[in-house]
């Protein structure tokens, strides 16, 4: 009941922050708010004057197709404090010796040259740019370059909250923060490090300091985070975010697979099913993003369609790698070393001729997605995104007791953004509700995990304490013959083409008897491998979606709902698992529910086997099913 007033209060606070110049709004951005009519007319006159008297754009930064490159991305380092799976090979990458990387003075020399020729926007990237010790000084030096309008940074957010006040004073005017999931355990799986709560704190700090919009980059990967699209969109209801969904792109070592890529149109269709009023926004000619907004929402969403719908025709970007190579195309493998020419004493004109020759060789567009995946190119970490500290141990960042965005489940509803308003109440961060619950008559502390943070009032999926559907439960209608064999007794998939689509629901369960030692460690979340219940929950959800790939004769089912619940039973030193699945189609989802419960139990075994081998998996069974020609089933 309090969520809506809290959300309204959030919007008032954020608007007041945005209107106040003293709040720390970025120096190079005007204060948000409606300009007066006189000011608007003056701004229009200035723009018209600049258009009429503008000098010709640099020939050195103009390619043979007339594209003018006014945007430069500079990688400050190859190192990173994360190891994102889509960014780099799992085994790591050989890093360039420090002596071969650009020095600070070389970075600034090249930046001055490009800005002098017409570059008006520079974005600092990595690796992770905010681990470079002199990043604040680099921003301050760039701010002094006449003609440079925007200084941005793309960061993983781990160090952002600590450094952003200094960076803002130095002149940082735009922020992109990478965040691929709203589930802490999944975050750790994707980036192979902890740090979810530090990223949340960085987003909080950026909004608090007046950056608007704060861009959040999300690489969408099938089977990993595409089920969180609606949750990310819901964030924009009450927060000044631009959530940018990026199609999964191939780079050396990230094991790109077309099946993992979720296309822009597929994402858009999914979002429009929830918000049909989604409207397209106008965009600049050189924009890489297709922008949309839901009427009434404070923020917006965007799509970076590098794979399915390239934007090469209006590309205005150039890249300088940390070792000083100029890349005229992110997907191209052609590079020229500006570092070597700098260190050989090349004059400014000689450097410009080298740059101009490279820009002139830029192709009309990059190769198609399937050709790109076969091309030899740097891993993304060595171009401009995220990686690791190759020679440093992983940061031992403990999980904070608070959850800034109240992210507790795999599937949050559209009301998610109003729930998040508690994050900003008083511009502070409240403690999250405890996940430990005391249940069962034994009185032992029970850790209870569910893949939904809230219950679905319209859901037919059963959970402990829920009422059975009104549909009468009759004896199951079974076949007297096996259905997965043909007339000659050979294995065959059932043809469901003639069956009508109906709502199908199935619930399955399993029990894992851990024994007292492992049970206590799971209960107290002290296993060295991590939180066994969360990992098992994720495994159960993933298994349900992959059932047709695991069970040979199963049909692929487009699930509309998966819920995995795990409860600790202190009397038996056991974990009770319940998996429920829902879909609309011509075939049931019993196998999806059973596979989900089974894989969740196997995952618990894997998490606990180092503590005890006396673990028993059992009681795997179908609890209920509804829908279909054979009638409903409910186990007594």
C-alpha cells in the first residue's frame, strides 16, 4: 500500500535534485528543467549561427563514405577487477607489458590532436578505466581542451561511488555503467567476482550527483538474463535511467554462439507485451541506440543492435586501445600503432596523415554476424570493455547486508520500480528484509528461497499453503500404450501439431537429505562454494528452460513462468525443493517441472559434497498437473 506514495516521493526528491545547481550537476551539462522562451530562442539563434559559419570538418577524420568521426573512445588500461564472461576468455588474456602501454602524456597528446581536428566527445574505457590511478587527473586535463563538449566513462561500477565526486569536479559529464543482472548470485556467476552491491551504490551515487540519464548497459544473453528484460524496464518508471540492451557480440574467447544472441526485435516484442504503449523516441543521426520510452516513466530504454541491424552508415566512432593502436571499427581486425609513431618522434602532420590513411580505409560496414564470429579480433577486454586483474587475486568483497534495489528473486513484477523507491527514501539505503524465516513446528531457523519476490494472484502454480484450483481433481487419464514409440517399437517424438493450445501447469518436488553437518552449513550460509540455496534455485530455473535439450524426445516449450522454492526442514536435516512451471501450448510441462526439481537437487549435492558424501537425493515426483486432454492430476 505504501509503495505508490513512496514512489511519488522518490520522483519529487529526484526532481528537486535535478533542478538545483548546488546539487552537484555535471559542470558541462545544463541544469535540467524547462528553459525560458527567451533562452530557447537565444539557443536556437546560436545553433543557426554555428551551422552557417562552421569550419569544414577535418579531412583526416572523414572517411571515403563521408562519415565524420567526432567521437573518440580511449582505453586507459587492459586490466579490470571483473572477469565478465562475454568480454574475455575464461582462462584470461596475456596483458601488454606496462612499457608498451600509452603513458598519460601520450594519451593527452593524442586527445589534443583529435580534438583539434574536430572530435567533440571522448569516452574513457578499459579494461576498467576507474582502476587507473590517475584517471581523475586525466579527466581534468581533458576538460581543458577547447572544443571538447563531452567527457564520458564506461565503467563496471565497482569503484564508481568512491571516485565519482572527484570525477565530477574534474569535468566528467556522462556515465555508462555495465550491469547484466539484478540478481546478486547471477551477477557473481556472470562476472566471476563479487561486487553487485558496489555497482548498486555507484548507480545510486550517479543519480544523487545529478547525472541524467545514468546509462546502464545490459548485454542480453539467452538462457542467462533474457528473463530479466521486464525487470530492467521497470527500473525506468521512477529512476532517471537509460537502460541500454546490447545484443551479444562475438570476440575472441567469449565462445559466441548465435543461439545465445537475443535480437532487438525479440526483446522489443517481449517488452511490448507488457507495455504496449511503448513509444519510439527521436535520435541523433550518429546514435548507435534505438531509444524508447513508456509514457509516464521517468527514464527510457534503448537497444544497441550491432548484430541484427548494424548502424555502420552513420558511425562516427574511432577507438584507441590501451597499447596505442587506432581501430576504425570495433569489429575490424585492422589496426595501426599511433604509439610507435609517437615514440619515433613523428610530427603532428605525420600523425594526421597516418590517422587519415587509416580512417580512409574504413569499410562501408562490418561483416555480417556469422562472418564476424569467424574473424580474428582482439578479445573485448583488449579493446575497451571489462576483464580482470591478471596478476592480482580476486577482490574479497563481502556481500553487504543490504540490498539497494531489493532484488531477491529471479522474476520481479512490474511493481518492482515502486518497491525500489525505498532505496532512495531520505537518500539513504535501507536494510533488506531478512531472507531467513522461521517456519515449521521444529522452531529451527529456516532459510526460504523462491524464484519470485512476490506471488502471482492469477497464477495456477501451486505453492505450500495455496489453495488448489477450482477445477475438480479426477483420476488421471492414462494411455494403455507407450506414446513415445512408433508402430514398429522405435523411439519417436509425439506429434502434437493437431492438439489445441491450452494453459498447462505442473508442479514437481524433490528432497535432499544433507545430514546434520552439511545442513548446518547450508542453514548458516557458510559453505566455501557460496550460497547453496541461491545457486540451486538458479540451476532449477535454468534446467526448466533447457529440458528439451536434456531429454531427447521432449518438445521445446516456451515457458511463461518458472518458480523454484527451497525450504530447510530441520527435523530431517533436509532441503525440500518444489518446482512449478507454466506454459500455454499443445503439450504439458511435467518434464520441465521434474527436470527443474532434479537439477536443483543435484546442484545442492555438488555444493555440499566436499562436506559430506552421505547425502541422499530422493522423493522426486510429480505433485500435480493441469491442462491437456488427459485431464488434471493431483497427488494425494
